[in-house]
C-alpha cells in the first residue's frame, strides 16, 4: 500500500507494517490505520514513525519500549486486550511516543500512554495506564551522564 | 444533565450492567465504586485530556528521526535497564 509519510514523502509500505487502530489514538480518533516506519537513512536508529495512513501530518516518533527497558510490560486493560484480540500469554509490543520540543533539548518519552500492538492480528490501540508509577514525561538521563 | 442526590452507601444503575456506588465522602473528595463490564473503559477526565494534549504536541514534532537518535545515542546501558 502507498502512503504519504511526513519524513519520506510517498512510499510503498508492506502490509506487515500496517496496523488497524479501531479507536484511533487520543486526540486523533478518526485515524484508524497507521504504519510503523523505520528510519530509511539509518537502519540502526531505534526511533520509528507511527504514521497515519490518512494524513501525513499525523505522525508520532516512537520507540519500542524493549529497546530501553527489559521490564516494561504494563498490564493491558481488559477492554483493550479484547479490542486487539490479545489472548492470555500473547506478548504485545509496546511503543512509547517521544517528543523533543524545540524549546527544550531534552528528549522525553510517554510511558503512561503506550501504543500497544498485537503483531499477530496487526491491531493497535493506545492505552492510558492509571498506575501512577508510569510518567507521561519520562526524561532520559542528561547527555553523557548516568 | 440528569442530577441525582445519593447518600453514602447508595447506588444507581446506568443500563442493566453498570452500577455506580457512593462509597465515602470526606471534605471535597468523594470515593466512587464502579461495577461495570470489563470491556467498558473508565478514565478520569484529566488523564484523558493530558493524553490528548501530549499527542497533539508530539504530532507537531519538527525533529527528524536522526535528531532523536542523536539525542538518545549517548544513553548508557539500554537493554539492561530496569524500569
């Protein structure tokens, strides 16, 4: 399928990279199909685009949470598990949305509202975790520091 | 808007299978119990608004993926990190 991507323009996207979001994502509920796109210029880049197939300007920079944490696997709310046809024992993929505002040079990740993908059904949904443990702005440690 | 007055311990139904119970009130805080099928999402309004605001701002990101990788690239220990 061909889509218009924010960074790369019109590109061909394999079916396996396309996910249906029956409820869209928060603030963009009418966007029901997203492509997960890797960096075409740098294969080693862990950041990807979650690109709406409907509008090139609806696009989020995301990171597979597994790249950063070995134990980030928050419970998927029952309603979302049903929506994604996730069965018990299935391992969903968690993408976290990044932002790097111009005014602030520190990158942050939204660990509170991950995008949950079921690769088996190619269904996706964004969830809001009620657990206070997960911050909406998780700042990575300062450059060069631990 | 329908307005109901309830006392502590009283409840009401929305449809056949959603029950809202007033558990406790203290000062300006009210504790509410919700008995609903698990397929019905229950979300606090301010959380929903914060998630929406975050997404709108994140969609306006002007950086490209390489700039993000550059900001991220100096991170020590990734895979082993515990959240």
